[in-house]
C-alpha cells in the first residue's frame, strides 16, 4: 500500500500520488498516459496531472490497480 509520507515531490497536488516504492515498470504510464509520467533522471513514475474527467479518473484508478508494488495511492 502506498505511503503518502513517502510520495515523490514531483507529484502534482491532489488525490493520486506515487511513492518511493515505484520500480519504474511503466504500468501506470500505460494505463493513464495523460496523468502519469516518468522522472528520467531518477527512474520512477509520478502524477504530473491529476485526473479532471471521468475517463481520466477511471484510467488513474486502473493504473493504481495495475501497479505491481502498490506504489500508487489515492487520498480520500
């Protein structure tokens, strides 16, 4: 389960976040490419745009569920 106290500082403020357990597997970027991207310098994903539409919300939730190490969390 993702730990909000260990979320990457790159994450945009909002409900979804990626923490330091990310293994850079590309699952979230595949599921929700409009919301997750990669920090190329350090090799991890983060939320660069919080979902604003029902479609983006569904894809972000799918990304959370697809994460093999549970590094994606959602507040609330």
